[in-house]
C-alpha cells in the first residue's frame, strides 16, 4: 500500500559524494548490470537519479546516485540495507475532456514490463536541475511528456502538484501532478505513434467513469503503485466529472 505525505515545498540537493561500496557488493552490482544490459540491449543507460535522504517539514533532501545501484537493489531487495537508494519520481495524471491516459510499458522495460501505467512518468535526473542547483520536478514531468508522448509543454496547462507518496516495497517516492490538455485523444495518440523509439507499446484514454472498472479488469496488468494511487483518487475525480 502507498504511504501519503504532505506536499513538499522545497527540494534540497546535497553535495555529490562517493558512496563506500565494498568489492563484493561492487561485483554483485556489476554482475546484475551486465546481465540486464545483455537482455535489454543498449536502451539501458546508467544515468544519475535523485535519491531521497530525508523528508522533513515541507522539505525533501537527497542526492544523485547511479541508476545501476537502484537496478541492483530492485533485482536484489536485500541490498537496500547497504545501498539505501530511494528514488524520487514524477507521475502525471494526463487528462483531457475524454478521460485519463495510460501507457502500456514495453516488454523490455527494466521496471514492471508489460503493465499499464499513468503517463508521463519517470525518475528525476541530474539533467533537470536549475542554474541554482535545485531540482525542478515539474520540468522533469514536461520532459517526460515529450519523451513518452511526443507532446510539448504548450499542449498542456501548467502541472499542478496534487500528491506525494511512497511505494514502500520498492522504496520509490512519487510526486503526482494533475496535467490537463485541450488536445483530443486522437491527436495525443497520433503524437505518440510518431515517436521513433517509444517507451510504451500503446497509449489509451480511459473515461473517468470507467477508470475503476479498468483497474478491476486489469488488476495484475497495472503498475502496482498506480493501482493504489488510482483507487485513492479515482472516486473523487469521477464525482467531479459527473458534476461538471
């Protein structure tokens, strides 16, 4: 089950430091990474992702770590006690007048392949820092919008932060944004279809009145954290749209 927190107001990036990793642990990480690279070809990239160190009143503090550390922890959960990677991700509730959008993850995805997830979504990487050295989650969300759906920031209204939660089993924290578009579903699906290397095999718009049924019909085929999030927000969204 997801754990929900108060919305953060600021994000603090700690100075970069090199984690102390034993030779045995490094060998384990390297073995996992090599295996994953062989299975997933060159689409796997060892970038930097923001990992939470502390959550306090109104603030989230963390530092950037290598993606391969998180992947090793994902494949071997017992490594969390040594690696303690807690990624901060962004998830958009992309919606238009017709409904809420989902993407079907590729079968080659490292995390939860062949599952429906809310789009756009992704971890916060070091390329989305401001000139002052701060992370900008809404900027990351809009970058994911372009990469995953082929849309521009002008295709949506300004993202609005509506949730902050943790998926304890995976140690992943998520900033959830309302992301509204005036584009018709056909235009959004077409933009995705035009991508050269799409991350999702299919994009689907589900009317809010049908979201709870979509969850029930595809329970095991929806990304685990998204199931809990949708069960949390879908009833209120459905009532809101019925009253409009």
